[in-house]
């Protein structure tokens, strides 16, 4: 299983590195967000000290990066399926879970590299966080990418049509993003909106990273965020693996 | 020894939750001997692809049993996968990967060790004329080259049986002829059995030892191309002679003549078995009469196929 995963991972990574521009393109949006929206937001939260404002804002951008860097990978597997690559692999003895995990781990690596670059850019803007907080944040980002890419591959193989995939993703993304407290902390929201946001798993991730940046590595927020992500990862990988296994 | 032995293999599915059941394959018996090339024919929707997908573990049969490469298809699909090769219709490679990368991945998927990986890649590249192309990206290959890569991938692990799904669709005549040579050499050199799914009857005629014809989910014929042609189509003889009509009863009585009809005062059309022999018989029977012209058109597999599948339509 490990050897199979490594083989799939190497193949996919090599394909990604063949067009490294796309990895940089993925960074463009969050960096623009950091540069053009960050100063605005930190000003809006003027009653907080500037340092704290960036600690509130950057976790949101990280989650956004992870969300957008992950959910569209399913389009790639539709293209692979159409080229006959998925069928060919499924007739070999290669582990079906490895077919998913090799791809997912490549994506996790790409998102982690993007997140590390983003954090490096955020420091000169005013982000202050300890090494432990940064590492924990990257772990959360990685787990989130793992879950969402597995889900996206599963959806891609189940739908097998870009035309069906695009509206599904767009419909899901907007509310997930707005209700995650990416832009402003959900504590500022009216009660009904706040209650609604409790159903959004990424809200807990944003809160966990905020808490980690504040230096509170063992806080309830961190534990809760971790638990939510582990549960999500198990569900999504289970679903994704099932679609690669299915005989249809 | 049979490499594929299917009994009552069937696949039924429903379109939508309350849809009518669709019987894609209605219980077929199918055998392929080792080293045999079997042509698999049938109109679109006949159930060929479903059959192929069942035998390659991609689709679970809803009834029946099969042994593929010595292993129970339903009981141990993983073992079946180790011993079969599959070349899907319409390609199987990523345009961004080089020929060598694709072959190396395939070797890893079959868990080959380093030495076997190297020797097998060399062997299939040699066998399929890919040696000069190993560093080219699959996306930059010509249609014929890319198809040869697909086949090389299917053969890398020396499978007991190779499933080829429409291997020459979309290729120019040159590449087709080239690929045919490769498929023929395959049996000569490695004794791999091939199930060749195709719409090109000349392809099946040229390559297959035996032909299976499928229609509406059933196998409706199974024989050599030669026998199918004689049995179902027959060779056509056209004769021109004076007073054609009067010769009909005489010719109909001949053992090799299946049908005889006058197409006008001076023209006769006969369907005969074993063209050459039948023709000699006809000419002998007409001794004393003046034959103005004589034409023999050998039966084609196409006629046999159309005759077979039209009965069902």
C-alpha cells in the first residue's frame, strides 16, 4: 500500500512540477487578499492592537487558500478518467486506496508549500506567531486539504462531468466561506447567523488557527478544531476511496 | 488450456432508481484458449464492452461465473488483475508523462523489482518499436505511436491474456497495418491470448483465429472467419450465358450450389460454397453451353456479420 501510494504520488507530483506556474497562480489570490484586504480589515478593527488584527485575519486567509487550493482538484481526475488513465490503473493490482492517497498527498504538499509562502509574506505585514503556532496551523491546513481533495476526487469520479461539478462546488463554496469567519470573526455576527455557522466545520479550523497564533496551543478551540478535522478527514477519505474502488 | 472460461455471465442494471432493468449481457458462455486470438464483434450496444469490463474486473457481473487466467473472477479479482492486460478503448496515457514514465509507473503498479522493470521495459519497447521514443511525452506522439504505448503498457507484466478494445479506431491505414503486424507477432513471440474487440471486420478477419459475434446481450455465433463466411454468406458467382433461365434447375441440383437465380435473360447469380471448387463444378455442369463471362466474388465477413445481426434486429 505504501509503495503503491508512493508510486502514484511521485507520478502526480512530477506532472505538477512540469507546470510549476500553476502552484504560483494558486498563491496569487490569497496574497492579493492579504495585501489589498488586510490593511482595510485591520483598520476596521481599529480598537484591536494591530498585531492582534493580523492574527485574526491571516488564519482566515490560510483557510481560504486551503479551501480554494483543494476543492477543484476533482476536475483533474475527470480529465484523467476521460483519458483512460483511471481505468488503466484500476485494472492493475495497485491498491485502490493508494490511487486516492497518492493524488491527495501531492495536493496536500502543494497547499502546504503555498501556505508556507503565504505565512512568509504575512510576517512583514505584521503577523506575529510562535513556531509552535505556525506548525500547528500548517498541520490544520494540511488536514483540511487532505479532506477536501479526497472529497473532490470522489465527486469528480462520481459525476464525471465538469458541467455538473462546477455548479456543485460553487454552490457549496460561498456559504462555507462566508460562514467560516474568514473575513470577520463570527462573534460579531447576529445570533441566528452565528448559530448557522456552528454547522460549518471550517469555522472551527479558523478559530483553532487563531488560537494557535495567539500562543494557546492546548486551548479548547485547538482541540475542537483538530477533532472536527480528523472526523472530516476520515469521512472524506472513506468516500473518496469508495469511488476509486467501485465497479461500475 | 483455457485462459478465459465464462459460464452464464450476465450483467443487468437499472437506469435510475425506478427505471426498467437493462440486460446488457444476458448470460453468455465464453472460452479463450491460451495463445488464441479471438475477434469479438457486434453492433453498438450489443454488450461487448460490458463483457470486457466484467472480465477485466471493472464491472461486477450480476450472474454467472468466470475463471480468468486460472483464477476465480468473483472470488479473487486482485489475482485476476495481476495476470491480465487491458488496453481500453480510446487510450490510457497521460499526455504530460513521457513514454518511460508511463512504463515505469505501470511496472510499479505490478510491483516489479528493479531488474525486471528494466528488462521488461526494454523488451516491450523493442517489441512495439518504442525504443527511440522513450523520452517523448505521450501527448506529442502520433496516434499510432500512442496506441503502441497503450499496448506496451498492457503487455509489460506478460499477462496470460490481453483485452484489446478497438485498438485501431481512428488510426490511418498505415498505422493500422503496422499495429496488426504487432498483434500477430505478439502471439508468435509470447503466446499471449488476445480478446480483440473491434468494429472492423477486415481486422477480425485478418487477425483472429476464431470469431464471436454478440448481439443484444447474447453470443449469436462462434466460429472461424472462414466457416462464418461459407456458412452464412457464401461466395457469389455471376454468369452470363444464353437462355439463363433454363440453366437454373440444373445448377440448383449441384451439391456446392446453395442458391441460383436468373437476373435476366442472360445473367445468373449463384451462391456457392467453397468458391473455387463450386465454380469448377458449375463450369463442368454447363459443358456444351457458351459462357460469355464468369465472375467470382469471395464471401466477406462483413456479409456474414450483417446477415447474422440483421436477423436479430
